[in-house]
């Protein structure tokens, strides 16, 4: 990635999580001059809606789809951590990988799931165990990355965490200009969505901002405060 540029990082559990949660806002930041990196924690091999295929084929296909989506959004780097879909844990090993990525890419902003909202267990899809593990691991890793001693490497302090899938958002990003790009990025995950037009309709309805006659993504934004 280019030296001196501001950076944004997205940490998702599966291929397609980012597109649902924050693709519009990320593309907007890229238009404003940020570089972006996407970290995908699992292979996503269980999120397969097509006819049966061997595990290796499912993993490879989902990775290809995620890379195609990232190209549409102009995300420069995609990192696959290759954990098993459905078995992710907020473990020391996982946090070690996340802290390493944070220290390497030095993002000012990180996007991920909202850990506070996922513990309500009101939605089986949103509160998926992998989503919960990612949300908590990112929260812990942002703290660890700014500490001198917890993990190897020079510390890096993230400025803000943008939590998506939040029950209590405090920030709204107008993505009207980017809604079609968001939909097109999501469309690349063909193995996940055999009836994509239904998915596209749901996304547009969910993102609709009737008061402003447009579309918006909502987040709970947390500032990372360093007192000393």
C-alpha cells in the first residue's frame, strides 16, 4: 500500500459480510483518498447455496468471488486467514493474526460487527458465532495493537472503530452515490445468492433513507482514546 496515505481496514467473518455491512462507506472513504484492506477470517465454505461441491472447490470459489467484489470496491489488499467456517473463536492465535495485520497496515479506521448488539441473540444470521467471535476479537486486538508489550512489533493506535449491524447506531453515512456499487459488489458472491434479485431488493429496502430520499449505512462509532 502507498506510503503516507490514510488507511481503512475491514475485518469480516466470511466473504460477503463486508458488502452487507459497510461496502458503501468503505468505497466512499476510498473516493476521499483512503487505501483499504479487507481481512476475511474464515473460508466461508459453509455458506454455499449452489449444488454440492467439494470443500476445496467451495473455498476457492468463495475466495475468487471476494477478490472480484474487492476489485469493484477498489479495495487494494484482501487477506484470507483461512479459519474453518462456523468454528471461529476469539482465541490468542486469532488475535495474534489481527494485531499483526493492524500493525502492518496501520489503519486509522476499522470496520467490523458490533459486539454489543450481537449478544442480544435476536437474529440467528446476524448473531452467527463467527460474527460474534470476530467482533470481540477485533475489539480486543485494537486495544492490544496500541500496547507496547502485549504483542511483537511497534504499537499502532486505531483512531475509530465503525461497528456495523448495531442496534444502537450513532453515525449515519449517506451512500446514495454508492448504492449501485454496493449491490454490484454483493452480486459477485454468486455461490451464496442463487436468487440475487431478492437479496438486492432486501438490501435497498434495508438501506433506504426515506427522510433524505436516498440510502444510508448506519454504525456505532467508537473513538479509541489514549489518555497517556
